[in-house]
C-alpha cells in the first residue's frame, strides 16, 4: 500500500510529492516496473548536463533494442572505415558521440533540401538553416580529419592484409582531374556517406528483421532450431563460415528486406501473388520450391526484388550488408529469446519522412538469455 504526502512548504522550499510504501513486496515485486526509474535530478551529473547525458545510476530503465542494434552496426562500420586499432583507441563514449552526431545529421538533412531546390538564393532565404549546415560540416571535419591523420600515421608502420576504407581512399587518384589525390573535403564527404548511409540502411534492416521475429515467435523458434543445429557448443558463436549452412536464416533476412527495403522509394514487384499474399510474412517463399527461390539481389539475371537498387548504380555495400545482417541475426537469436516487453507491443508501421525505411516506433523488446528462457517464458 502506498500513501501520498503533500509538498512541504517550510522556509519557502518545496520538496515535491513523496510516496510512503507500506507493502514492499507488492510494490517492488508485483509492480516492480513502476519503480525502476530514478528521479531525473537525483544524480549530480544529470543536473550539470541538464538531463542530456546519463550514467549507470541515472539511466532510465526500459526494454530498448533498436538503439543498441544501431550502435552495434555503427561500431562495425567505424572499424571498417578507420581500422580496428584506430577505433579501439577512441573509447566507447567518443564513438557513441560520433554515432549520435551522424544520426543528428541525417535527421536534419530534410530541412536542408531547400538548398537543392533554391541553389542560388537558398542561403539568403533561410540564413539560419545555412548557418546550421555550415556548423555541421565543420563538426564533421573536426571529427573525421584527426582520425584520417591517425590512419595515415599507422599506415606507414603497419604490416597487415586488411585495408580500411579510409586507406583505400588515400590511395585513390582522380584521373579525370590531372591524376590528383582525393581532397580533404572529399574525404570527409565520402566518410560521412559510408558511416551514415551504411549504418542507417543496415541497422534499419536489422531492426525490422528482429521486430518481425518478435512479432512472429513461431518463425523465431524455427530459426533457432537451425541456429542450434549449426553450433557444436553452447558457448560458441555463429561464424561467417557457418552462414552458408543456414538457408532459413537467409530466407528470413530476404523476407525482411522484401517487406521493408532499406530505401523506401525502391519499387517492389511480386509476380504471381495477390496483394494479401505479398503482404503476409513468409520466409518460406525463399526456400527450395518457393516462388522466390534463388532470388538474385544483384539483379543481373532477373529483376524480382531490388532492396539494394539495380544496374550500374547498385549499392556497393550489398555483399557486406548481407553478411553482417545474417551474422547479427543468427547470433542474436542464438544468445537470446526475443519477446514483446510488457506494455510495449511491437508496431510494424513505417515512419514516413526519412531517407530510409525506419520503424515509426523504435523496437523495444525483452531479451531473455537462453539459459533463463525456459523459466521466464511468457504464457501463450
């Protein structure tokens, strides 16, 4: 039982509403979800940062998944871009800051479309937006160029077969312009494109896939049977070499890409199906005997689905995107059972107004370690 006490007015101060709990078992066990968050100003650091940054003590409790998936993908792409040794020295806090900044830029991009529509007078019509755009560009340069310098320094003394994206850019020559090197400005733009477009498209595809598995537990169970059949030990992980032995995993990823292609304005065409069949979630369509068997994502043999575009301007990240999507999904299903969180039904509606196909409500799910899943499994 909880009793409310009114605000204190002594000496002109106000402490706010307090609640006295007389039944701790009922409150902290039966209704524990209501008591998970701490007051916003209970930790000095949140006061200093005006609540914008949290530490462990002040972090809100919940069932997030989408943000974690996005940061995991960003971390992988950052290592591909700058090299694992350079990224490892950044530290997680700085890497998360870079990730947040990259997402802020993507969210702001639609407001800058006026400079494409009015290339000559746009900055006169919208001076505040123009200043914001210039400030974001400066931040990009200040963020990326020191890392490029570090790649240059390490490149000379490192003996490895791995070549990061930045290293490949440093080797480029623009033959049409006097065989010159890529300029610093071009480097910043190419890095931003790699991290921004690569992260958002792949992370969104991963989030959609896991959301569909949460929404359809029978498909999750079927996929988990395939995952468990491939791993020889409970503590082992799915390696890249194992993915070729997992046809249902590939079918799940392809079906997610069919339903939610990374770029929303890519047209979808499904032959020989009515509208209801096309909208129904069915990875089996990509299994042997299904109408999507042997689907060619490169669109060199046939044009049936094009989540990565088609033709000469097809997305160059198709191969690594499929590799990492399958790798992430397999290991996330191997490690956890993914359930809907209490009071957080998964909503598969799309958000309209982004360059990418993103969820209108970011995925929030309850992740239960496999060792704990049998005892914690919800009633069905």
